[in-house]
């Protein structure tokens, strides 16, 4: 079964949907509204950290940085609007729709964050491979293979879209993360084998 919503959010929605019309008009609705707003705020905070990470990424290629910053700015703006909308909701069904939108329309934690971190890692690895090529005893064939494995991966990562199928998103990100991890291991070994020789 596809994990469309997180367990905590699913539990929150369960409380919301179980509430009677009379109860939903009172405290239970306010409690769930607060819970959804808290979760939106956590996503906004995460996006601020992602933006800060971009500022400190020395080797992130300019087009990638621009695309990521636009993504972060856009999601921040839309989530801020969603927060205001959620605060004004008066029905359980409207809150349910807002809670779902908060997750499936943005995927801040399983997609946006990984896009930022993996893009920084991959571009840093490409920069490292370029420097290793300059060593007199560089293994150019292995370095070329690393570069080939990484080229286009950031663009592929940026092309992944948020949506209801969280498992599919995780699987796509995992494939790229594995490539970056393998490249790191190879670069580390090549750096060690050529250092000081």
C-alpha cells in the first residue's frame, strides 16, 4: 500500500474525520487546525535551512543554485498562503484538504530537502573529480567514469515532481543518492591512492 501521508499526519486527519459535526465546530477542529499549522511551520523552517545551505555551497553550479532557490522561494510563498488559508478554515473537510496539500503538493522533507543536499554533493564531487584529474598520477579512466555517472544527475533530480506517491518519489531519489554515494567512495579511494605521489 502506498504511503501517501505520514503516520503522524494520517493520525491527525483521523481525529479530524472522526469528529462529529458538533465537535468539529468547537475545540477538536481548533486542535487539528493548530496541528496542521504546526506542520506547515516545520516545512517553512526546513525551507529556510535549505536556502541557507545554498548560500554556503561553494561548488554548486550556478544554474542548479538558481533553480533550487526558485523552488525554495516558490514553495515558501505557497506554503505561507496555505498557512493563512488553514487559519481561516471553518470545516473539517477544508482542513483535510489543506493538510493533504501541505504534504503531496510540496514534499518538502522527502524531495525538496534531498534535492538541495544531493545537488550540492554531486556538484562538489564533480569539482573534486576535476581537481584529481590535475594530478600527475591521476587515474583518468576512473575519474572519467565517475564524471559520466554524475553528469545529468542534478537535472534528473530537479525534474522529480511532488505528488501523492511518496514511495515512488523516495525510490527516484534513492537511485540518485546511491550514485552519489558510489562516486564519493571512488573519489575518496582515488584521492588516497594519488596523494603525495
